[in-house]
């Protein structure tokens, strides 16, 4: 097998990859929870009696939208915290006293 080129290689230690994975998982989890919490109730057209409630697919779609919108402030916060951590580490590295090498 050929080795992947530098352009296509993924750095899995990069926090942005995991932030997007978390956002996708949280969005789907929110949608599934909405579908369970808000079942779709149908009515029999001949008798007018309610049928067995089914999975709430309309609520699932609403949960996808709400979950995606809810991820935005979290992603901004995580990105800001990692940038602060990175800048603090750079400043600390510049201030560190280095011993001369012989």
C-alpha cells in the first residue's frame, strides 16, 4: 500500500477534528432524544380514534436543527479555550530561562 501524502494525512491530535466529531454526535443524540420525547400521533381516518404513537420523525428533524445550533457556542468556546492555552504555552516557553549548552 502506498503511504498517504502529506496533503491527505490527518492529524488526529488536532482538537478541531474531535470538536467536529463531538458536534455531529451531539446533534444526532439531540435529534434522537427529540424523536423519542415527542412521538408522532396519528388518527385513524375511518373511526377517528388515535393510533399507536410512532417515532416522532418531525421532532427528529427539529432536533437536528436545534442540536446543530446548540453546538455553535460550544465550538466557539472550545476553540477560544484552546487558543488561550496555546498562546499561554508560547508565552511561557519564551519566558523560560535556558541553560547554555557546552
